[in-house]
């Protein structure tokens, strides 16, 4: 027991005959009241303590003071709600609280939902009970004033303190005398922090039953002797509490912040019993630090979070502490505390609301957090909704005092019933695909907000505002996934506002693909209209071929054909490079491959006849080089004239001379001048085409018969058949067959008349063939596949001449060669089947090729196991004179009047053709030649030819 308390016990014996009453009004020094013209002019008119409230009965009079801790919680004294017989004060269901500096019952801020009394408060006579605390739960939350904080540590004597209350007021000399519901402030110095135990010497005592209390007195600045405790120096605003201040907070600065350290408990004037609240008043406050745990446990506003994962709102396991957030009703009660919830979704996962629920506040705080309000259900948030991150999918109703998006996403086709919905930094995406989100109130989008609109061919998302709409920030536009794609210019209404629209979008984020563009955003008085421009394929193509086929595709728009619609829709959303790659699958690329097949046939024929003329030219000279490949054979003359015999003898002598150097070569001529041959070739490779690559393989077989007119001149005729197969990398193939005939001849200088110390030769050939082609074309545009088939015919005409010189050095032959080859390919017009509107009508085409070859060739003869073997090699520079890109003209069956041209890749002007092989002579009449050659230095073309030739003379 503090000594300063004990020393006043004798004085109390004469005056304290009953329990000290509830603390009375805020009473101030005489001079302070006088300076403002009386106590009625003194109050907290600047609203310095807005969170201190006046507890008022239905009669409009103050009965206690409380302090706001949060939107739903007021802390006060428990004794405010008890009668002297310990019964609960009647009429509390009509009690109210007001936070106005001058309170009027009609201007009440909230009624009481429940009152929770500390269970250890006894309301005993002569006891300053340190459990004198109560929690008032407000039926209507208070959101516009700051909340008070409670100190968790007990203060020390000497602390400067502040008293605030609405009770009866007066001055130090007169005590409490004025009742006007004005909030008043006084200061003092905390004198004692200890238990109180006053022995009056009579039948009653005044005690805190051993609990620590906060004690101070009202010092008279003129008569310090009236001080009962601690220092007797009065502060500038020295004062005491009075009737109606019970439960009011005692404030002190703690860690730089003004906090509650106590609650007004009781008081008694130890100097003058009749001067309640005047100078000499002893004031006792309940210490709140020991009560903080109970206060926290009985806080009616519960903050709750969902656990990670997915779950139903009304499943207790979905929530921390297994509490289902759903506000209590607000029917008044004492002792059965109401509960209200602030819900924070800050974990990964979806919370699904399948029934109505009411909470105080909702906050989405994690990017992975999701809340789904299902159709027909309502979520009511009394204090507001904040979306800072995550996603709220609203297909039911959200009733909220206010909805604010600082981030995250609001989507769905439900209703937001809020006075103001503000998009300050989030994204509002009406609908679930295409749909309308309704704002039943006013809408504001600031500079960082985004309204995200999805469109399809005929409709668009819409934000429907029943109030006013103030627009800023960004408008995002994109196609709805899986929706019908606009193929023509289209207008949409994307915002309506019954109360009018102000402002406009400062940015348009055009997320439309391919040929689609946002062409205009028009803000009108009550709506916003979005215009989409569907550019044509022709105007968005980057190449002449793309513009040509694009124009033909544009002419198919609006046909009503579902396949056409699907194809054009898919093409419309692609970027230009991707779209033009697919154009190639719709174009007559196979028509170009038919021409390529014809050129392949001509090249194969030239190769086979070249081998044959080389064989004819060699006669008894054994194996030597020819054109760009080497071959050898003999064909004896049957001419019985003297000149022929002399020539034969000369050749025999020459052969004998060569035999010494070439012991494997025949030493005499066959008696015949008729020969036959058969030659087989396979060439393969790949070449770049529009939209991909084309792999090809050509196999050819030529059989011929020839006649030696003179020892140095031979002529012949041949028949050929070939098959070319080509496959497109993007689907489709061409199978072409060629049937042709040809003539050929060869001449060489006489062996006894060398030219530049060697042999000179000239070969020539000419041929013609008919071709037939079967073509399949596959076009895959999105989910649509087009399959087209066609067949056509054509002709191939080819001719060539080559001249060369061979010099022999021992067993090696080497020399230059010069060749000129011509080919002309004609393909008849044809129409595809099975592709509907995308079937092609392809016009006839004519392609020509003229190439020159300048090269060198070499061979070396040797004997292997008794066989004459001659490996050879060659290389030549090839120049193409007709190197312009081929062109195919076609039209779609669905737009026959609009033709387009497809240009293939230009042929290379120059490249190198290199090859090699081996010729093997078996006996005197049979020659086998196997060779390979390939093209080097060609752009986009890889070509290799393999040949096998057999010749027999008889």
C-alpha cells in the first residue's frame, strides 16, 4: 500500500460512508473555464479525440464513455451496465454510441449488437475492481475515424496523462454541475501505480483487492495543500473525471504514440465530499495492460484466412482455426458476443461460395488466390472489398459498401452492388467468355486500371453501370478463345452507364491477332462503342504472291460455307509470315512440282544417253571419259568395204598399241555394227518450295538400239520410261509418269588424225515424252483439313549437244567438256476434286530451261582380278539461262472469277555439278557403268543422281 494513500485514511473516516460512485464529469481548472467564458464553452471542439464516443440511453443522456478499438469494437467499463442490485441495466437494447464532439442521440453512429462483460468483474461495494472492463460490439461498423491502441505495459508514476469524456462537467471549485453531452479533455500526472486499500475506520473499505490501479488527484493550483497524492503541482489543463466519464480511456504517450493505459473506474473527493469532481478529487483507473489478452480474445471483429488449396466457403476445414466466416445477426444481447469477420485470401487455391454469406471485409492478397461466387448466391461485405491480387470470379452478387481493385482481376457475369467500384490498378474482365458484368452503383477507373474486353464475331463483353462511369486507364481488347472470328468490320457496345460517362481511356491495348485491329473507340454520353477493323488478306500480305492469293481468299468472304468460314477465320488470326506459309498449302504448289518432275525426267534422259554415246564413241579404244561421267564399250562395224576394213585394221593396230599400255582392253573389233543398251538412273533430293520443302525421287529406265554409220559416227534411237515421286513437307504429293522416245548420235575424230594430241568428240540427242500426273494436296488450317486430288497430263521436249577433248597420258584420260541442254515442260490445265470452295482450277503452264556446262573429266584404267576397271570423276560449272521463278495461275472453285498467281522459287543461275563412278568391262561385248553425281552450291536445292548402265554389242 502506497504511503500517500494510507495517510488519508483518517480523513476518509468522517466522509466515506458509502461506496465511491462512478467517475463523474471532466472538470477543469477554474481559470481555464473562465478564460473561455465558462465551462459550457470548453470542449474538444477541434475533434482531437475522434475515437472517444458518448454512450447514450434512449432519453438522449450520457451514461458512460467508450473508445473505438476497431470498426466493431468499443471498450468501456463493465460497471456502466449494472444496477446497484447487480442486475443488468434495462434499456440497453436502445442504447447508442456517438463519436461527435457534441453528441445528439438522433445523430447516433451505431447501436449495440452485444455487450461482453469481464467474467471476473463482481460489482461489489467498496471495491475498485480491476476487472472493470466491457466490450461493446457495434451493430453498425464505424469506418471513418481512427482507431485507438491499447498499451501492453503498465505506466510508471509521473507519466503525463490525458482524460477524455462526455460526462457532467464543472470547475475545480464547484465540482460537477453541467450536463451537455460535450466531449472534454483534461490532463494530469499519474501519481500512484499500485493497489489501493483505504480503511475508513467505519463499516466500509475502499480497495482494489490487491490489483494494481492507476491513481491520481485533482490539484488546486492556488491551494496545493488540497493535493492528496503525489506532487501538488497543477498542470495547465489539470482536471478530473466526473459522472458519465466512466469507462473512458486514460491516455499516455508510449513509444511516441498516444495509447490507452487505463479505463475510468471510480473517484472520491477526500477534501470536500460535497464537491464531487472538484479540487481534491481522488481518481482511480483500471489498468488495461493485464487485460489485453481478454480484450483480444473477445474482439468481435475476427481476421481469418483460408488455408492453401481448394475448398468450399462453408467447410470449416477451409479456414484457419476452423471458423466459418459468416457474420452474426445484430439482435442485441448481453453475454453472448456477436462475431464479425474480416476475410483475407492470401494463399494459393480457390474458395467457392455456394450459399449466401455476410462478412465485414474481404481482401484478396495473393496472385494465386481465387474466389468464386456462384450464380444465385450473394456475398455481402459490410465494410468493403479490396482486390490487391488474385481473382474474384463473380457470377452471383457482391454487395459491398465499396469495391476497390488495386491489383488482381474481377471477372464474371454477376452484379457488384456497391456505392462506388474503383479500378485503381487491377483488371476488370466482364463475362466468363463473352458476358456482361453489372455495376449497381458508380464506377471509376483511374490511370492504372484496365478494362479487359473479349470479342467474337457478333458480340463482346460489356460493363453495364447503373450509375455514373468515370473512365481513364487502359482498354484491353482480345479475341475470346474458341469464339467465331470477325471477318468484316464490326462495332460493339462495351460500356453503358445510365448516369452518364465522363473521361475516356488513355490507352488502347490492341491484343487482336492477324488481320484484326481496333479501329476506333468512341465514348458517348451513355455508352462506349468499340470498332474492329478486319483487314483484307491482300492488304496485309508482304509479298506479291501473298497479295495475289489473299485477294482470291478475300473474295470468298461471306459465302456462308462453314469450311470456308473456318479456314478464313484461322488465317485471319495469324501473323503475316505464318499466314503466308499456310497460303502455300492453298496455292497450286503441286503444279510447280509437275514442272520440276519434267525437268528431272529430261536430266535423267540426258545422263543416260550421254553414257550411251560415250560407249559408242570409244569403240575399240577401251574405257574413256564422256561428258560429265565416264563410260566405255565397243561396237564393231559390219561395213565390208575396203575403207572400212582399212579403218578396222588401223583401229586394230591402234588397239594393239594401246593394249601394251592397257592389257585389259580388247585387241580387235566385234564383227557387228549394231548394239543395244539399257540404262537405269535414280536421282533424289529436296528443294525449297513456298511454305516448306519438297522431297523428290526420280527413277528412269532407257533402252536403245544404235548403228555405227562409220567408224567415227554412230546414231541410235531409244525409248524411256520414268517415275517421279515428290512429297511436300506440309502434306500432299505428286506422282508423275513419263513415256518418251529419243534419237542420239556421236562423232569422234579419227584415231590416225589426232586433234591437239588427242581425240575430239561431239554428242547430240533430242527427245519427247508425254507425262501424266496424279496430285494430292493437303492443307491444314487450324482444325480444318482440306484434301484435294487432281490428275493432268503434259509433254516434255528436250535436246542437247556436247563436245569434248580427251588426252591420254599412259593409262589416264583427261579432258575438257562443253555442253548445252534444253528442256521444255508443258502441263495441261486441270481442276481439283474434293476440296469444295478451296478446290483449285489451275491454268496450263509452260516452263523452259537452257543450261550450259563447262567442265573437266578424268579416268584411270586398271585391271582387277582380270576385269577391266576404270574409276572416273568429273566436275563442271553449270549456268542456267532461264532462271526466272516459275509461275502458276489458278483460281478457287468458290471464287472462279478471281485468279491468282503463285510464284515458285527462282532457279539458281550458277552451280557446280560433281560426280564420279566406275566402269567395268566384262569380256568384249558387255560394259557395266555405275555412277553418282550431285549438285553443289545451289540455294534451297539438294540433288543427287545414281545411275547404272549395261551395254551389250552383238
